[in-house]
C-alpha cells in the first residue's frame, strides 16, 4: 500500500485552503462528514468549491455544502474523487453544473530522494518578493488565458507563511512562473505556467523542480499538485505519480 493515500492528501488540501483563505477577507472554509468547502465570494468557480475528503461522504453532507456555496451567488465548482457514487454526480447534474474534465492528483515522495536540479538553457529563475505578486499574476494570466485577479486574489496572499513564488526570465522577459506553499510535511505546487512562445524548452520542468527543492529545504516530505493534460509529462518525469483522478464540475453562472 502507498505510504501516501488520497484520503490523507484530500484532508491536507482542506487544511491548505483554510490557510490560503486567511488572505481573502470574508472567506469561509467548511467541513462536514468527509466533505469540505471553500467560499471566497470571488467571481471564479475555482475559489468557491466543494470537494471530498472521503470518496463517498453522505449525500446530505455534500448537498448542504453545495447549498452554502451556491447561496454565495457566484460561480462554484464540485470535485468528485475516483470511486465516488453516481449519486454525487447526480447532485451536480440536478443543479445544472457541467463536467469540466478529469484532473490527476499527483504526489512526489521527497523522502525517497530528490533528483538533480533541473536547469533550462537560457532561463534564470528567481524567487519573487511579496510585493512582486502582480508579476506572477501577469505571467500566469498570459499563459492560462484568464484574468490576473484569478492568480493573485488578494495582496495578502504573497505574505502568507510558507508561500514562495517564482519567475523564470529569458530574453530579457519574464516568461514562466510557479507558486508553492509549504505547511508541515507537505508542499503544494500551483500555477506552473509558461508563456506559449516559450514552451517546449524545459522551462516548466526547471521552475517546478526549484519549487520542489525549496519545499524539501523547508522541511516537506511530500510535494503534491493537480495537473493539466499539458503539464502531466513534466511532472511525471520529475518523479510525481498519480494517486487518484478527480472529476470537476462547474456551475453555469
């Protein structure tokens, strides 16, 4: 049996979201019978979400959390785990939510040893100071095609304990970025992004490896992330492995 299992990591994700939400005024974090929710009031589904700490919590618990999130009047999402009963997906369908695809939950066992530092020709990586958060947001927005506010939801985010943010610079431009948060023995990695014109040159691999290395130095035994289809080969080659695949649903408003 794996030393790290998805139930444990799902609970870690809940604790981390609680920590991140402390930087967003008026946000709420909820837990109920093996399910959890985050409500920030920001107009993005990813910031108002329900997810499962156990594969099959009571339908009534998930219903109650979805009601709380929906009552905030902003877009929201639901994440279901591998092995979740169809009745939980039915909750999403009944609310008019749309499937947003599957996302691998990946983990790296840092106690097994971290590989050699990855470098990319022509890329210089540096850690941003807290006041430089807008630099991260600009690069991530350009890479993902979303508004900058999605990647820096509050000025206080960059000042949180355990948070580190990086950029990669090439040709005199800031072209790649990543953000990580270490809490206890876990480092979560987010917003790994490279501008389209600079992809395929190992920049994403190098900046993710830097986040992993710094997480280990900060005391993490595990690093984790949720991967896009494009990023999956990068993380797999770094030693991350998929421990579960989650299905995301998003509201229609």
